[in-house]
């Protein structure tokens, strides 16, 4: 099995579906907060909540479906998630007040949580174990590139067109995802319902979270909080420092950095190990935030975007691969869900907390604070690595 190619039809189509899903997510994440301020006159804290409540919906759905993936199959869950996303994309046109908008954001998040967990699990089951880090690295390009291209399109469309055009673009992408679903023919393994029920009854929370994925998931939580400050407030920050034109290309530079570095980092993870990739990724992430906090010119803002791409962009995909290391095949769905639960928690609650800090410390100091958060994530990863190394030595001695 290990000699099989990564680039099967199912892998490619699933990756494209995931790319479009994430494109819509990040496109709206950078525009929905300014939209809320413009349309409803809310504070930055409330605008951050409008942005983040989407991720809260995603988080809730991931908590609910971890075990269901193994029970009824990831392909069926993907269809359910895509149906919800198409409906939510339609409902944006009728959300003419803040409560309706927030409710639809939550509903949309539920659909994204179901769909992205399903695609991540399907891909993990498709890949040869010895090339899983490399394969997930390529697959996660779909999400990481979306973090760049989505905001780029979002900022461009919001600056040049009415928001209704932006919502129409999101609807078109959602319909494309639903259509491409029918080109994914392979149905990854489904664990017998009796086995799932027995394991869940016996182990309780074990049915929702994968223990082996928790260390890297906690590190990812901190990293996600830090990056949520870039996603949700880069538009406001660019306006404050008069670099709006450069900000339009910020995420495009981010994408280029990820695109050129990702083919190497996934393979390095498989060959050299976790530390070889995670340490420099988090250091670059922290450095990019520091540069962003002191940006005085367009080139500084764009350079920060490139460094953040090398940092957080590579960290995100490698962390997902690490979450699956040593996990039994029937637990891949739960491990994938565990990783994204913590990622979503950071993305969901981060904007609200960060938005509340902005009036107190301003955007420049905010990004310095987020740099410290990333350094804390690095320290936590080092701690977990030492604990794991100590356990491995004890097992070897015994």
C-alpha cells in the first residue's frame, strides 16, 4: 500500500472541494466584521463575535460528529455538510439584521465543521501511511492557500463591489462543491456500529477526542488565537496605518510563500521529524507578527505576510499530520476532529477576545501580544516534546 501514489482522482477532487469550502470561509472571515460595522454600527468586539461565531458553530459540529464519522462514513457526512453550506450561502441574502446574520453564521459554521472534518478524514484514509505527512501537506495546501486567496478576494470584492456580489460569489463556490461531491466515488472504511457503541460506552470522552492528538492540538489552539488576529483585523489595521493598497496583496504574498515551501516541509516532517519543522515555523510566525506590528510601509506589510506564510502556513499543515501520528486507522476520524476542534476554538473565540483588547492597547501593541502568544505555543511544544522523549526512553529501557 505504501508504494501507491498520492495523486488519485478521489484525493484531487476532495482537495478541490476542501479548497472551495475554505475559500468561502476565509473570504467571509475578513469581510464580515467590517460589513457588520458598516451595516449595523456595532463595536469591534461585537464585529469580532460576528466573525468568530462561525467557528463556534464549526466547533460544536466537530464535537458532535467525531464518532459518527466512523459509524456512518465520512462521505455521507460530507454530503450533509455541503447541503447545509449551500443553504447558509442562500440565507446570507435574507439576513437583514444582526441576529439573523449571527444565526446564519453559526449555521454556516456547522456545515463547514461537518464538511471539513469529513474531507480531512477521507484523505487520511486514502493516503499510504508512510507518505501520510507528505500527503496531508499537499492536501492542507487547499486550506492554507484558501487562507490567503480567500482574504485577497474578500478585500478586493468588498472594496470594488457591493456585498451582495460577495455573497453571490460564495454561493457559486458552494454549489460547485456540492456538484463535485458526486465525482468522489471511493467510500472510505466505516467501522461497525457495534464496535463504535462498545468503545464509546467503555471509554466515554475517548469517543469524542483522540488522546494522542491532544498535545499538538493544545499548541495549535494558541497558534490559531494568534492568527485569528491577523485574519479578522488586518483590514482595520491597514486603514489605521494607511496601507490599504498593500493590504490587498498581503494574503496573496502569504499564499506564494506557502506554495513554494509546502512541498518540502511535508516531506521533511516524514523524514526528519516534528521538531525539524515545527520549531522554525513557530519562530517565523512570531517574527512575522513582530514585523507586522511595526509596519511603516507597504513592503514591510507584505514581507510580514510572506514570513507569516512560512510560519503559520507550514505549522498548520504539519500540526495536522502530527495529530495523526501513531493513531489507529479506525481512530483517524476522531483524531482529525480533535485537531480541528482546538483549531476552531482558537479561531472562534480569538477574534472576540482580541477585538475587546483593541480599544485598550491598539493594533500595533496587539500584534506584539500575539507574538508572545506564539512564543508560548513554542514553549508548550518544547515541553510536550521533552515529555514524549522521556516516555520513549523509558519504554526503550523496559
